[in-house]
């Protein structure tokens, strides 16, 4: 059922009441609200998993794990909130005369529009990290239902509402927009009440929302995480010793979840040599073991098959190995091979093919490998498969890689994005529209805050974060010194 | 002399070398570089002041003070940098198995384009806060010379270069673009090497640069501080007791520096009543004392006179009082009066007139005053002239004001922007293009940083900020706990 324009407008406008309510809570109280929501999500039964399984084809154990991750996001962001970290309170007491008393903290920016991802129906959707971090920041959310999993979205939305009700919060803290058309999302982004947008999905979708947000009379921050090819760079000495292990790890990561992760390692970059022959053979053997599988929905599968066909048709690209072929509605895994020179001359080779297809890039020399890395677009992750000594000897490569990504791995594989303070899930454009913010980990809260200074205010009228007695016992910079007293 | 396109391109491209250099320094070393630059600015003699005075008509004592402020910016941002605050180091050690070791810190985003302001030839220009905070962040600067004070700009640029040379840093840390045309600035903003833009000036100029930055293939952050009308809201009880004091303060702030401050209080909002009669009389007497004065340059004076004429010509606007009339090349101060209803019906009344012209808005009721506040555009500052009891009784007004500004004052006047941690010099659009960042105070550094995570790296290859032994002795969040060990 599509909502009328009036209904859409009403839901968005009502979020202002939710904003006023959230602003009236202390961080500790907001954390309490978040725990209440987390409990309701945790309490959802098998119906949720079955519904999501039916809508997304994701396996039940994976969905069970993702549900736990989602609950953990609400709880860990709430815990971070309680520390007062995100208030970033700064107090300059002045001198009672010419030098003013100036105190600053961060407050929620206003209502946030959230768009869910097809590949994470829980953790990056209705009650996902964007919603949890916006509410942690004191911002109500208006969520646009994802057409790939509407029934799942509604079960989650109901759980959020139950949590809000139990805590005593108004419904307007979380608004829900039904509708399968782009027009609903566009109406949301351009609405003057909305002050920020969070999105996880394709480059095309994310960039369109970004452009829309920037074209408003009042431009607003648009955080779009749009994926990347997450290159793995394997250096010669490491490769010589670990070709078989690397091949197994790479194919495992490439085909995990039918390759439907933002951090899926689409490129494997090496220098041609003795070791690459065994690497190629190992990759061929590993990929052969992979069965075909159902993707999230027919549209994604179609796009995958087209992307694979486009890649295979490029000059200087050959098939290295493949798994069980798909039947037209399932996806078959594959690894192609090309040269460093070909990649440098044809940007299509570095485009993301969303799904279980990888591309091995054999460079003629370390110099060419450096050039390949310098030619890369912005990435969520880059992985260096090297010995410590090799990494040490290639500090310039490390520097170049740092400029191109948000997370740099030493060995291992990039899939698996932990919900911790240290995580940066983001990266230079076009991986995201704003390299300065993460969408995973408590720091995701920072996206929805803005500072406000109070000059010469009576103590009783200041927010608790800034009162002289520090009632919340949070860390603050007072007269240039960090203090928790 | 205009630079050729080749020369412009070369200066911008060279900043990459400056970036590599800055990235190779620890925060403590970057602070040392900043102290060296500060010393060279401090050592500039009377020639600087005379040159700036000739180019901007600003009085010598004001310029002397602004020079001190500029030196202080370099030194205080350097001191803040040394604390490690801006690294925002987070360490999650993992479990040595499935749970990875993930460490994150902030690094410089890349070369930054800086555009100076006409009204602050030192503190918001060549060696101003934008340049100081970019370099503190580890980002080289390419500065576009301001056409209003090119000779001053070059003296400052030379001082920066002397500081860099003394420290042993390459010239490429600070690039300088000559040229009076917009084309030079445009070439700078669209250059792929540039990763952020800082600007202080008019709405038209700032918004044009913002749109240019967003239209790039790779959009980049554009921080434009575009000024505002900084409303002062005087409540009845306060007004009854302090009409004369408030009038003197208001006219003093309105005409300070010929009204050429971003925080100039263009609007004075009151509820019509007994006290407003004496306020009006006091304002009339105060403004009469103000002499005419020379503005920064002929273009600004012309725009001021046009703005004043436009305001005076609006329906329901009357002249309340004025100072010595200008002679066509000087600016005369004036205060106009209108009603709350007129302001609500005619947005022109709330537009900034850059210069010493104010507008008194008499509302019919507190309700109308609330409506006026809710109708305001985003502001750098809002000031509440009220007793503590009145403020307490009008919390909804305080809430509404908070949504509209970056700094909220209790009594006093908004001119005077202190360089302290607690300062937020910014505010919702159209005061700035990004309400989340300040351009004054050490936190200005945050504009030019982005996070980078390191996963499972050998300790020796990590940046000092993230090494296990914490060699920089900075505050970090380690396994969820803030620690300085």
C-alpha cells in the first residue's frame, strides 16, 4: 500500500515532536530508551527470522547472527552515550569580566532520514546502526521502508515502537514511510524538517540522494555508504610462503554471503612471478568448490550477471576459474585475471561487481603495482597480504594505500566489520559521500551532532553536560584541561 | 599580476609534496612547525600594520590586536594538537583470534583550499585560523590571495614561508595563488588534489564555492562561514530595568568596526510595551553619537548603502535614529524599526545589511515574538537579554533559539569571538554551509581530519598515536575505557 503525500508529510512533520522529546532527555535517559528498544528487538521470535529469510534468501543462522549484532549496536551505542564522549563538553570559565564564560556541547542536529540496505535487513535497516546512532544523538528517525524486505521492516518498526512505549517515549521518535517508489524517498530527503540523511546501498542510489540533499535550499549532510572493491594486495615474499592459504581466504571472503558485502574483496593485486603461478592454480581449485546460490533478490542477481558479463567481455581479461554455474536465477562464483597495465588503461576493470566475482591483477613489477594502487578510487578497505618485513620495506605503498581507504588490514580479509570504537566503516569517495564519518561502531553517533555554545548562562539553565557541578560525571575539557570531576 | 593556468596548477599539485611531509610528522612535530610560523608572524613589524591599514582602512590599534589574535591562534591550536585530542585514538585489542585488533585515529584529509575574509586581513586570511587549523590537522594549504588586501596577504605569506624554512619544512606546505578573478578560486576548488575548502565571507561567495565543491566528480567538504543577523531578543522585565544600558551595548556592538563583523547584531527583537518607548528613545540618542566611517573598501560601502536603502524602502519600516550621515564614500550608522508582523510577512527585513545598520522589531505579544524567533534563518549567534527568572519562564523560547544558532548568549552582545575550546563560531545554514564545525577555536582543526582504522598491524608499523606503548602519552579509548597511560 502506498501512502498519500499528506500521510508522508504528516509522518515527517511529526518527527519534530519526537525531536523535542529526545532533546528533553539526558544522555543517560536516552541510553535507557535505547536499552528498551534493544530488549524488544531481542525478544522478536522466529517469525522475524522466517520473514527475513523469505524476503532476502539469507540463511537463518546468518540472520540469527545479524539480529544479535543489531541488538548489540543499540546496547553498545547506548553505553558509549552514557560516558558523555559524544557531548564533547568544553568549558572556558572566563574571568568574570571581559573574558566570557563559554561552554560548548554537542546536540542532535534534528530529524534524520534513514534508508536501509538490501544486504543487511536488520543491522543496516529499520532498526540498524543508522537508526540506533541517530537516536543516540538525540535525533528522531524517519525510516523509508526497503522494497526488498518490507514485512521484515514492519516487524522491526513494531519492535521499536514497543520499546518506545515501554520507556514512555512518544511514537514520533520513529516514523515509518511505506512505499516502493523513489518518490517517497525523495519527498523525505527534500523535506525541510529533515536535517540529515543516512543510506547504505549502491553508488547510483547514494549519489542521487547526496545530490538531492545538496540541492535543497538548505543543504544537509548526506551519509551514503556505497561500497567498493576492497583490494587485497599480496606482496611476493608473503605470497611465496602462503599462496594456498591466501587463495582459500580470498575465495572464502569473496563468496561469503554470495559476495553480497560492502567489504567484499573484488580485487586481488600481485606482482607476476613464480609464486603467482601457484596462487592462480590455488584460486582455480578453491573457486571450483563454490556452489551457486540465490542472491537477495532477482534485481541484484540480474545486475550481478550483467556486471560479470561486462567484466568478462573486456580486453585482456580472461577467466581464471569458476564455481558451479548459476541457472539464471542463482549466482555462480568466478575469478577473472588481467594485467596491471590493462587495469591502468581501463577503469571498467576496477568497477564493483556486487556478488561473488573477483579479479586477479598481475602487475609486471612493484612499480606497476604502486601505480595500480595510486590509480584506485576511494575504498572502504585495503588489505596488505605481506610479511612484516615486506610491509616495512614498502612504507610508500602503505602511505599510498592509506590515502585510498578507511580501513587498512594487515593480512586477513576485509569481510567482517566489528562493532567497536576502533572501527571505521567508511572511506574516501566514491566508497562513501563523506570520508570523515563511520557508519559502524559508536562513533557513528557523531554524524548526527552539531555543537552549540552557551555564553555567560546561569548555571541552572545550562544543559546538564555543561553545568559547573558536572552532574553526569562525564569527561570534559575545563579551562584547557581534560577532567572527569 | 595574474598567474597563468600552468602556474596555478603547479602550485596546487605541489601541495601533495607538502601533504606527504606533514603526514611524516608527529603531532608534536607539527606543533613545533606551528610555533615557528607564529614566531615569524609575531616578528612582523609596523610595515605589516601600515600595509593592512592602507588596504583595509581598519584602525592601527584594531590591527595590532588582530595580529596578536592571529599569533595566538597558531600557538593555541598547536598546544591543543600536542594533547592528542584531535587524533581521537581508539584501540580495540581483540582476542588474538576471531576478534581482530582494530585501532583508529584521525589523519589530515589532504590539501585544503583557503579563501580569506575582507574584514579580518590577519585572523581570517592568509595566516588566519583556517590555515592554522589545516596545518594543525596535517594538511597543506593553498591560499587564494584576497583582492581587498593583496600586499598584506603577501607579507603574511612570506612570514609563513620563513617559519617553514626555519623549521626545515618544504615550501609546499603553504601554496599561494595570486590573482583577482573568480576563475583562480574556481580552478582551486575543482582541482582533484584539493580535499576541502574553507571560506569566510558573503553568502553569495560561500554558496557558490559550496555548489562548486559539491558538483565535483569527487565532492569535498566546503566550510563557508557566511555571516548572519545575530538577533538580540530583549524580554520585558529585563528591558524595564536595563533599557538604557541595553541601548548603549546594542549600538556599541552594532557600530563596532563600522559594523563589519559576522557577529554584528542586526536585529533587536522586543515585545511592545512601556519599556520599549524608553528603549527607542535611548537607541535614538545612542546612534546619534556615532560618526560616519570608512568601510573596508568601496565595494562593501556601496553594498551597504544599497542594503540600507532597500531596508528603508520596505513597507512598515521607519527610521528610528541615525548617526552622522555618510558622504557617499563613508558609512553612516542607522537603526530602523518595524513590527513583528511585518517581519513575518517580508523576509527581506531579516536579510543581513553588512555594516552599522540595525532593525528594531516590536512584537505585539510574546506569542508573536516566539513566531518571529521560529521564523528566523540559521544564525551564528542569538542573544537573550533577560533576567534569569525570565529566561527560566521561557524555556520554550530558549529551545527555539537553540535550533537557530551556533552560540547562545545570555545578556551581553555577540561581537567578540574568543579563541577558546568552548567557542562555536558556526551555525545552521545559511550562517554556514556546515553547522557541525567551528571556524574559531582549536576545534576548527576537526574540519580537516578523517578517521583511518588499522586492523591487525604489527605495532612498529602503526602511527605513534596507536602504538601499544602510547609514546605520545595521549588520551585514548582502549578496550572501551578512556586512558592516558
